[in-house]
C-alpha cells in the first residue's frame, strides 16, 4: 500500500477529527464571549447599567443544504439592550463544517451581508 493510499483511507477519520476540533474551537470562542460580557449583579450599579451586557440570546437550528437530513446547522445570536452584539453561524455538511462570526449593530449586519436565516434569528432575539 502506497503512501497516498494510506492518506486516502484516513480521510474520513481526518474529516471527523477536524469537525470535532472545529466544534471545540466554537465552544472555546463561546466561552470567551460569555465570560467577557457576563453580568455580575454583585458589582457596581454603573456596570449593571452598561450596554455591554448580553441580554438577548437566541439559538435557531436550520438546514441550509438539500442533501443533508436534519437541522444540524445553527445560528446563535447574542445581543445587548441596544441590539448590538454578534451572530455565530455554524454550517454543517457531510464533507465540511464551517463557523462564521458576524458583528451586529442596531439589529442589522455591521457592514456585512446577512442571510435570510440570520435576519430571522436576529428578529426572533429582538422580539423576545
């Protein structure tokens, strides 16, 4: 068995490993975001009135691909009281997994185009 044959046989394992690493990277990014903007009620009143505290969280699952079953992709919206924050989109397919982070300002994409699913998720987070 040649070198390239071994690599080709290992490709499914490599894709699964990369998907798992991508997921753990997403969890770490989420941890960093939540620890930065976590609200501490025992702190000073000025801090509790700031606009940097995440107040609106919405998770929407969806299926962007016709050839993949189930709603394995998702959008996570994290907004403050001024509807400014960020949006994390995870797209899952059989052969790849992608995570995108997009800035949100006043309930709209901050100099970035949003998909219809992302716009819908933002509206759901705002209306909560």
